[in-house]
C-alpha cells in the first residue's frame, strides 16, 4: 500500500480536473453506515434556501441520526471564556481594503519583502490572534530543534515513517521506549493524555479504528500543521476547505478542532466543498485503498459519489463536519453564507487553473489573520504565478512549507477580495513587464524558502544545513518557470474576466 500511495502522489495528483469550476480533494472511506444516506447532499438548486453555514448544518442534521449539528454555543458566546483573549476581525470592517489598487499598501506589481519582518510586524500588532498562536505551536512542535522538521518530512516521504510524520519529532523523541514509538501507541500533539486509540498516529491515517489505510495523495506531511491550526479556532471561527479528496486533511484539522481552546470544544466549524465525484477520483481512491470496493459496493464507476466515504472518515473523528457537495463559487461560498462566522482557516486544493481561484474564492473576503493553506502551490505553476505575482507583495506571508512537495501555510496580512480591480491591474502590470516581475519573484521565493526552513528564525545557515539541497532543487524548477518560457501565463491571467465571477 505504501508503494501504491507513493506512485499515486507522483502520477495521479495532477491528473484530476483542472477546469475552472472543478473542486477536487482527498476522499476517505468507510464500511458503510452513517455516510450511506445521500438525502443531505446540498446541490446548486438548494442555494437559495441556505443562507448561512448554520442553515446548512441544520439541513445536514435533519437527515442524519449520528448527532445534533446545531451549534449549542451560538446563544451563549458571551458567557464562554475567550481563548487567551484571542482577537478576531470585524465581519464588516476591513482596514484600507484594496479595490482599485490605488489605495495605500495595495501593491499591483511584485515587491521584494522580508518574510521575517512581515511576520514580526503581524505578531507585534496581533499577539493574541489565532494565527499568532498557530505560529507559537509551529515553533513548539515543528521548529523547536533545527533538525526536527527535515527529519519529520523525510519520514513522511522518503522512509514512510508515519510516526515521525504525524506526531512530530518532539512527541517521537519523548516516547520512553521503541514500543511506545509505534504508530499504534504514539499519540499526536494534544492527545497525549487520551485513552485508547484516540489520537494515535495509526488511527490518524487509517479508516476509523480499523487497519484499513485511508486513501490520500501525498498530504501526510501537512496533517500535523493542520491539527495544530485547528486548535486555534475560536468560538466564532470557521474552517473552509476546498477540495478535501477522501478526507485526510479534513480529518486532521477536525482532530485539532476537537482540542480547540474553547469551552466546550468547537463544533460546526468545518465545511468542506467538493464535487465528491468523478471517475479520476474513483480510480485514485480505489487504487490507493482497494478495500473500498468491498466495503462500499455501491461506489462504482457509474456511481462515483464518494461523499458517504468522506463522511464516514471525517465525522468519525469530528462529528459536526459538513460536506458541501457541489462547486465552490460566489453562489455557494460567500461572506453572507458564512454569516457571523469568522473565516479563520482556509484550505485550497481545488483551484487547478487561473480562473478557478477567482471562481471558487470570489465570494469571500480573505480576512486579515486568516491561516491560509495552499496545497498545490509548488507543482501548480499558475497558482505559483498568482501568489508570487500579486498576493505575496503585502497580502500574505509564509509560515510553513512541505518543501519539495506542495503544501504551504500562510498568514493573511491585509484583508482582500480576489475579484477586485486591483487584482486585474496586477496581472496586467506584470504582463506588460514580465522580465522585471520574474526577477523579483525568484528572489522572493528564495527568501521565503530560506525563512520557513530556518524554523521562522531567519537563520540562513540553519536553513542551508538542513534544507539546502531541497531549496536548490525547488529553486531550479522555479527558474524554469520564471525564465520567460512561461510568460504566456501572465497573458492568460491578464485576460481573466474577474467580473464574471
């Protein structure tokens, strides 16, 4: 199974849909059961009757017997203790929003920035925010020792050591014996004191509490950061995921939500959008986990709906997770639909083309302080162009990378809407001067890689010692992309009609 999953990571991940409206993700499986009901699927035609994420959760609850999906905390938020006085941003007020691109600090051409200064400035201004707490957790569980993160990621991809990969080197090294370091025994962070199998590495990447390996496509390294991020979500916070596939990433952030610093822990805080269909996903799921065919005989090439599988995987750990079947768009995902929920974590693994990012996220505000996970950025060249061409110059800054793979974590520094004229202006400006833009982007990408691999310290020698070979490899691939050979991508981006989304 390990070889199959490695092959899938290299062969199938980018074989999935790339059209603008496609929502792909990680699909999970189950022995049949709670996920078997399909009457709770939310379709495009039901959009008008669902005005918020709470309405959607209520609709989900009405078709299921496995739990009450209404948020019991909503009416009592004022009496709940705020986690370390965590701050959230106003739903309606954003400082100096970028609209035309002429507003202060609304850069519409790449500008070289210091990732260390960007992060320090944000943390100084927002010391008690969920994103600031997430940075603290990254430093504690991933970056506390210079060698930890390289050893963990090597375990994830080279040696298939899932105990190091999922639990992190701190928990791995703290285990008193080799027997305690097995996947069946070793606990993930925040689960060290739980009884039984809950929170074990083994259970994290297996279907429910069985020995059946979950289908996933190379996302094992990002599970631990997602869990850590999930613990920072506040009473009014919500996690939105675009493209969960079979559900490993959903499951990991859900495990974090179970340990969120709220009282009681966060519920109704995860909504995942996906087509939950497609023959390519069917082939990927059944190839990675052949047992799915036997456990889900109704799941066939002609009936390729894998929402029941996702539900059985994710809701086993986080019962109030909501799977939203259908394309993400301004009609199905918007600030109005999120209602009073604050978007605190956004995970994107479905925007496989330039227009797709605008279509799928055009209805929401990327809020200052949002923790943003981009699951395709290294390998999906068009997203690399979008991020480093326009978003990196003052809007987001990096804090995590599965370097050499695909997954990067960011903090939103300045609230923005991706379908405003400033974004169009940025594309056009770069298209008019790609040579200068490419040079800045390459230098920025190198600075960002050095920073995240230094453990957010800014120590270049530490980065080179532990990740120098990986940095060189990734930079070489970037140089090919930004050497002029791909400049037609800037032209294609400049031609996007963002008003249509």
